[in-house]
C-alpha cells in the first residue's frame, strides 16, 4: 500500500534537489512543451509539492503565463504512490491558489492517456487537438511575392515581435512578452517580416537531432491574408533546405483553418500524431 501523504505545500527554490530527480525518475510525468527551464518555474506559483514524510510523492505546477491562463506545466508522481490521489490533491491546492489570484482559466496539453483519464474528474473538458505536420525540405517551395521583407530577427526586435504575437493569437494560445523573449533566445532560426520598417510577422524554429521544428508563426491581424505567413514559412523552408536539414515539423490546432490551409498548400502533411487540449473555467 502507498505511504500516506503528510503535507502539500508550495515549492521553493530550495526544493530543487528533490524536484530534479522526480523530473527524471517519476512513476508518471507530464511536462508541457516549454521555453523556460523547469528550475525557473519553481519561482512561480502555484507550483505545489506533495510529501510523505521527507519523501517527495508528487508535484503539480500551473503558474499562469500569460496572466489569465494557467497551463499545466508539470505533473509528476513518484513510483509507489497513487497518481489519481496525489495529483487530485495537488490540483485541488493549485486550483485554490489560482482562484485566490483571480485566474479564471486553466488548460492542459496532454501527450498521453494517463492525464486524459483524470482530467474529466477535475472538471476539464476536451477542446481542440494539436496536430503534427511534417515537411520534407528537399521538396522546398518556390518563392512567393509578398509585400514584406523577411530577415533574421535581432534582440532589439523582441518587444515588436511580442506585440505582433499577442495581437495574432487568442487566449489560451497567447504568449506573454517574457515567454516570447525566452522563445526568441532559444530558437535557432528566428525571422521577422517587415513592411516599411515595421515588424508585422515572425516565425521561430528550433533544430534538433531529427530535423527542425517551427514552434511559432504569426502575422499581425492587419496584415493577414497578404501572403506574409506564406513568405515566412517558405523562407524558413529554403533556409533548412540550403543547410541540408530535413524534415521540418510544425504543430497546429485542429480548428485553425488558416494555418492548416497554409501548411498543406506548402507541402506539409499530417503525421497522424496529435495531442489533446483540455480546458476548464475556474469558478
Ligand atoms: C496562420 C497565419 C500565420 C497565416 O498568415 P497569413 O499571412 O494571413 O496567410 P497568407 O496570406 O500567407 O495565406 C497563405 C495561404 O494560407 C491559406 N489561408 C490563409 N488564411 C486563411 C484563412 N483565414 N482561411 C483559409 N485559408 C487561409 C490560404 O491557402 C492562403 O493562400 P491563398 O491566399 O493563395 O489562398 C495567420 O493567419 C496568423 O497569424 N494567425 C494567427 C496565429 C496562428 O494561428 N499561427 C499559426 C499557429 S500554428
């Protein structure tokens, strides 16, 4: 029988030595696709830990970012403990803290069925899926005419990129300026689209062992429908084709007709993989 929980409390930086092993050896672990390192989240709340005496039994972190949405960033349970019990109690504490802070929306992107079974019991409802597409850059597209100049981003572009990103996305998909800055710092190929000196769109791509992944694409609403998104993606595909890097992957929401049409038109194909998004209002 699993040892009983003795306390649930917010994490502090001093807990890193206990949290780090759980990130590697948990009986069950959920991590969100993220630009910040796990240790950085320890400074943000709610990041709750469940203890059985001096043993860390589980963790659950859902610090709001942007300020109105709490995405589940981490959920982990140590081997030998009951996932539904430990995570259920941790979620109840997180929810209390989120409500006290005035956060009204929570979202989770699940990568396996473990959480999918628990989330309806926590009041979450399945919403859209995130679909995975892939492109063989050896078949890179030809150039399209657009009004925009595409160039590599510079650190001083960060505020303008964050403003375009915020305007282009709706909640819960918006990134805070801090998240955009982290993404720009970590992505290996970041380009902006500029019209008359003003940044109107951007894309962020990261390289990995098995190709590259375009993690973000946005065009300011005023400039959408003018082939700027297409130009950004084609420019990025040509860059990776020239570097001999293939394939390039991308994720998008199943209800995002514009991006799905754009990716398909440029030769991306669905891989059949997908992730479920769950959301709930906190009342
Ligand atoms: C998706 C997005 C980047 C597209 O950029 P855009 O500059 O508006 O798109 P383009 O003008 O380059 O369109 C290229 C093609 O995409 C498709 N497309 C674009 N917008 C569309 C829409 N609203 N509905 C259907 N198809 C659309 C069309 O096939 C279009 O080609 P066509 O004009 O020759 O028919 C932009 O709509 C956006 O920023 N959306 C919000 C953020 C987002 O969803 N990002 C992608 C997340 S993965």
